[in-house]
């Protein structure tokens, strides 16, 4: 189960907080923080939309870009053994290490529930 809710094209991670007996949502990929709380899914969607609206309004007022830009570059640290293993697998498939990792990560995201 993936705890991601999309609200108006923005993604939020949803978790349950047992201390307050509520669901908590937090938007990801933003320059700032925008979170919201509710006891049920319908309320969570409503509260999320309201929180996002306030965040986007504040960004407009302050002249700030609301979303973070991703460069597409990822500095990844692996154990030397794993690095050697995936380099060998990529070479055996006639692919560069970068191409192999891109394809594998793309498959993992597509297969994620």
C-alpha cells in the first residue's frame, strides 16, 4: 500500500498519528511545508485542498515558486559489492549502468501499489 494522496496535482504522504488519533498529510516536492490533519479520508482530502490553497496563495503573494525543481541527477552510495553486481548485470544486458538503474527504478515505481 502506497500512502500517497494526490490533491489538485500535488502529492502528499499520508500517515496515521496514534498520539492524536488522526491522519496527517504532508505535501512533498514543495519549497516549503504544507501539512494537514483529519480523522477520515473525506475530511483529509478537504483539509489537504485547503492547506494547499493557503500555501499556493502565500507563494503567489511572496513571489515564490511553490514547487522544487529536480535536476534528474542523483548521487547514490552503494556498497562496493552491490555496485560491482549491478555493473555486471547491466553489462550483460548491453546497457550502461545509468540506463539499467533508470529502467529498474522506473519499473519499481510503475509496479508500486
